[in-house]
C-alpha cells in the first residue's frame, strides 16, 4: 500500500513505516502530524485517484526531528565593475516517519 500526499507544497510517494525528509513543519519532536491532501491511494488490488484529493483519506506521521541541510554558497560577480556578493543559505528540513495511511 502506498499514497501520494502533498506536504508543504511538494508531492511525496509514501509507504507505511517509511522515513523521509520534508520541508520544515510546525510540530514538536515525537508529535503526530496528519496530512489530509492525499492525491492518490493504492492498495494491492485497486488505485483511487482524487479529484483533486481523495475524500476522507489521511496520512499520519511522527516527527523524528528538525535539521538543516548542507550550506549552499551563492556568489555573484560582475567582471570589471568591482561587484562581488557572497551569501550562504541552509535549508531547514523535518524528518518524519509515516505511521499509517487511512
């Protein structure tokens, strides 16, 4: 069994007991979060596609922790103009474990 769910504007294919990184969510560590924007649910025998979401279907997950990705350096330069800008960015993620697909 698997589902396609929209989390923070991105679509993820999830299975029960799967761990994945999603964009940062509001929620304490060890809390349960529910996602109701389920776009597709597939059992062993049938596939249910939503229009745009599957009615009455939810995916629940447990928050395992919050972390940051590796630093990305953004460097801009215009030659012969003396213009140089160096900036860094670290994207924040939340690690979750899918507990159930209802």
